């Protein structure tokens, strides 16, 4: 069976759109777990995109994807987040060299003339520094776009 990298790329993009919706405007429905679930899904998609790039026979990598992740602040943090939740804690040293300490969920309700609009965001504390999960996800998307350009990888439009 083939695993084209473009499929994982598009899955990562869809996951990002879901996270953005939860972060900005989820209509009048929201759960305490929505932001956490969407964040975990996005970071899983973003981190495992590297495996699909490496194994896609139609993709030629000009640079080492593992080194790129290690050098990228956003992608290395995403890798650590992904692996921490996959293995119930990191089994190896963190790629980022930092420790995931806690996660806080912030739910917001904005009143409108027709009811309310709900949103939820995740705050991740790593080495005493707080990160907004959606902003970190946006940085991951940007880092992957740079990697694709540098490696001259262009995916066809869906």
C-alpha cells in the first residue's frame, strides 16, 4: 500500500482548520475537552507528517527532516507534545530539550444578539513558559511550508 505524503499533509491541514475553529468560533457548542483533543490531533498529524515524507517514493528530500524538526522550535515542541501523550510521558530526551509541565484549558463565551459564541484554547506550559497551542500550531504549519519550499516539494491542489 502506498502512503502519499500529500494525504498526510491534507490531513494536517484539516486538523489545523478544526483547531482554528475551536480557538476562534465554535458556534454555541463547546466542551472542556475540545481544545485539548484538537491540539493533540493536530500535533500528531504535524509530527507524523515527517514519516510520510520519508516514505513517499515520489518525494525526494534534499534536507534531513529529522534534523529540521530538531532545529525548529515549533516542530520540536510539537514532537515532544505528541510523544508525551502517545507514551504517557517521554521515554527519551525531549527533542526540544524542554519539559512539558502542564496544560490549561480556557473557555470563552461571547454574547451576541442571537445567543453566544464559544471558543476554547489550550495553554501549554513548557519550562516555565506559556505557549498558546493554536499559535504553536500556526508556527508548525509555517515551518512545514518552509521545509516543503526548500525541498522543492509541491503538492497538487485538491
